[in-house]
């Protein structure tokens, strides 16, 4: 039974293939077309997934698309009458959705008649819930999806048991924690799609000094888990619709403004992009985060009370809030948390596929996503060909092929000596975090490393933190929590006595958005960190994504190009170690 999940005509377009209940491949379209958060139809991602599974389009039995035009039809019609231009935009996207079978056939240059798969429309948040619970290690768990908007809902929760998820409640447009975060992010002068992450990092520099005001922006009734409502005076999306442009695969999605003048009246003048960041902005970012946590934890406590579950599975863009996720253990009775690496809309592809497998076809559970490496990989021959055609050796770069153990030792020594290392191995990561297969790795002990990385390679805002990768078995030694975080979706406090040992990936508030690395999850990366620990006594490296203001590199050619374009010192591609010409190093 082969099930293809497709997130199309929506941000983070992606595809995933599930064969007999087992995830075989999953990838975002942006990794191929090199457009960050690309929307449109993920033709290249689909082609890759089928190729990885050894299938043709004719072998696909079911196709899942995470959008259901019939969901919340009454709410949709109500707003369509109030916001005709928004309704027209949505109608255009829906027309594209009805053409998914044709687009699929076109991508494979075949007649739509030859596509024998059954097509299923899966409601957006049902796909989010399926994307986390059905690949989690839990037989029973509470489930929560929270994002900006999908099928006119922003939040959905319920209980998962075996191969079923029972929905217990949802919150419909215009009330949305995701749009709340986006609107305040825009108010703070960060206007790009995906900038919420920056503001979460900024919040660590401030104090939540404006909570009473923010409790007017997002209101709860104080009864555990009964949800929330936005103070709509402070927003505009309910009047003119959230202006999102994301049907075009060649462009990063764009968002129109979502906050009203009333927000500026309440909080002071909005910051324009490029204006200096003042303490007031940092405090507002901190309060934005603190209020999100208050509301989220209230929902989670209510969900725990109703389900009695020990574990919770999260999905939706809000589930990328690693700062909040890391506090769940203290703020709620939940003892276990699962957030798969593509918690946002890319994850809808696996969610749609697993919803079909379990909820529609009634198949039993048989798969746990224990690692994130579901994307393309490249043979030794292809890597060597890329190195050859790049002319690296002719330009004086030293290219050496080393056995795995020696490679890890030599690479670790370079890191310990302060070199910046590009580390390209195996299958590309699923989701937006580099987790040791498409990573830039550096010495966490050097406080100056953050500034060096930013100046030489990443060109990011200086207030944004870098992340630590730590040997899973050493987590409790360096962090105040030791619950595994293999997908970098949880942030914990670094133990105070360890902060001066790993200053580079320790954020200003003493936290780290850590990746715990197990020997079974990623043996090569584990070995690299182990060798670094043998040399330095520190079982931690700084890990940032292998890219420079672009989607994470996918192919070896892109890794070489990024290595040459930036000022990285050493590049590891599979078993090849590439160092700069002597005079340049
Ligand atoms: Fe979503």
C-alpha cells in the first residue's frame, strides 16, 4: 500500500511517501527549487519521494492533500461575504487544488487517466495532528495542533490512541495564536515570512513587562483549556483577511500587515524595519512570548485534565516554539513531549499520508520517526564528481579521502582548533533544522564564535542564538533537563556552572535550543562529537544549518558552492575532507 502525501499551493510545499505504513522519504520543495518556504506544486519533491521508494506514479494507491474545502463551510461563507477580495484569493487557490490530479500527471508527463490513485482531502489540522501522533513513540497521547490558519481553523486538540485520533475541540478563524505571534512580530518591524523565530530569540533580551496589555491582545477566560480569543481591535486580518501570497512556487510567501492602529495605541509606535532595536522592543518581544506560553500552557493543562495522558504530541507552526516546548515539563503535568522535525506545514505531507493509513484505512501503527533523515542522499560517485567538476583540487584545495574513524578524529581536531567546518553526510534532514547531515559545525567553547560565524558565513541578526548538539548521554550533565530533543524542538536551561564552558551556543538567558544526538540516531555525527569530547572534555558542538540566507544545501554542488562563497575553513563531504590551500588557511 503506497500513500503519497502532498502539501501543495501553501507555504512549505512538500511531499512524503508512506509504503505499508513505513515512511520512506519526505522532503520540502525548497530544497530543490532553492526558494525559501516555497509554495506552489512540489513536483520535484514528489519525483524524489517516488524515486527513493522505487515507485512510479502508477504504483501509488492513495494521494492525500491537506486541505478540505468543506471544513467549516459556514465560517468560510460568512467571511467570504464580508471580505470579497479574500474570498476571491481563496477561490483561486481552491481551483488549483481541484487540479491536483492533473498537476501530478503533468509532473510525470503522463495522462491524468493513468493516475489510478484515490485522492483524499484531509482537513489541515487533522493532518497536523496525524503528522505528530502517528509517527510518535506513544500508543496513547494528548495531541495539539496550533498555527496561523488552515482550513479556517488555528487550533485543534484531542486524544490519540493506537490508530485513532479523537478530536475534542478546535478554535476557528479569526482567533489564532500563530497570527497573534505574526502580528506582533510585524509590529516589531520583522515583516518577512518566518520572522517569528527571530522575535522569539529577541525576547530573551527583555522582560515580560507588559503582560496586562498582552492579556487584552489574547484573552482567556481562566478556565483550563477552554481556549482563547484575540482582542480583535488590535488586528486587521478578520476585516480584510490574512493577506498571504503563496500560490507561486518561485517566490517566498509574503504576508500583508495584520496589526491595527489600536496595537500602536496600546503598545506605543510600531517599529519600522531597520530602525534601532530598543529595550522597549526587547521587552515587548519577551511579553509576546510570555503571553503565548500562558495561553498554551492553559490549553495543555486542560488537555491533560481531559485526557489523563502522560505524553503530548504537538504540531503546527506554534510547535516550533522551542522555548515554550522546553517549559512544558514544568508548566504542565505532561511527562513526555513529541514534536517531529517538520512540525510546520511541510509536515502536512506526512500527516495527510498517515491520516489515510490509520484513520481512513484502519491500518495498525507500525512506525516511529526516530530520526530526521528522510531527504535526498548522494552516492560516493556523485560526491566525487561534484568535487571534480568544482575544480577544488586544481585551485590548490587539499582533498583527502579518510576512513570514517580517522575522518571524525581529524574533523574534530579542526573544530577544536577554531576552524569552521561544513559537514555534509547521508540523507538531507526533513524539516527546517540542520541535524548533523547538512550542518556547519564549530567550537562551542569560544564565545567569539557566534560573531565570527555571523560575520563570515551566516549574516544573521546578532541577537539570534546558535544551537548546541550534545551527546544524548551527556545531556543532564550540561542542561537542567535531560529529556531527549533529537529534532532541536525543545530549549532547556544550560546548567549555570556550564554556561562559561559552552558560551557560543548558550543564549543570553542561559538557554540552549539543543539537539541531543544518539549513537543510533546519527552514528557519524555522534562519532564527530565523541571525538571532539575526547580532545576537549566537552561533548557539545555548535551546530548551525549549512546555508547562507538560502534553503539548507541539498546537493554536494550546493555545499561546495556555499563553502567557496563563504569563508568556511574545512568541508567534509561523505568521507572526503577538503581543506583550504596552505597559504590561505
Ligand atoms: Fe498549518
